C-alpha cells in the first residue's frame, strides 16, 4: 500500500469483475489526502479577508469598499454553530470572538 498523493486504487473486484457483474462503474478512491492548507488541525483555521461594495447615501449613491469574511463548513456545526443561531461578536483589535447566543 503506497501513501503517495495522487495515487489511487480501484474499488471493486479484480480486473473490474464487480463492475461488469453489477453494471455499476468502479471509481478511484485516493489512498492518501494531503493536509488542508486552510488549517483545521489544532482548532486553527486560516480565512481570507475579501472585499465587497456597499452602497451608501440616498441622494448621491456611492459605493464604499468594505472588508468581508465568509465562513462555512461542517466544522462550524461540529463546534455548535447551527443554522438559524444568533451569534454574538466581540470585537477587539485584530481579533473577533464568536459566541452562540442561547436563550436561557
């Protein structure tokens, strides 16, 4: 068994016997997956601050460029953030702390 990135083994019988018998094609399953560059190990993740345009003003429409952070993934659910939850954001210099607001 090799753990080289990109190598794959076929799922199914030898020489594609299962593929012919079942009529379903076999697929290549990677044996090894490199660690994500986005992080996740040890509870740290790296996100990119993007930019978006926001219109302001009622008489003279102006577009202002503002920072934008997007987070999504199963890891949020695993940490207790579910769809529809209200989030409390505590802001400090170069630091954001997110807490789920629970009705008690």
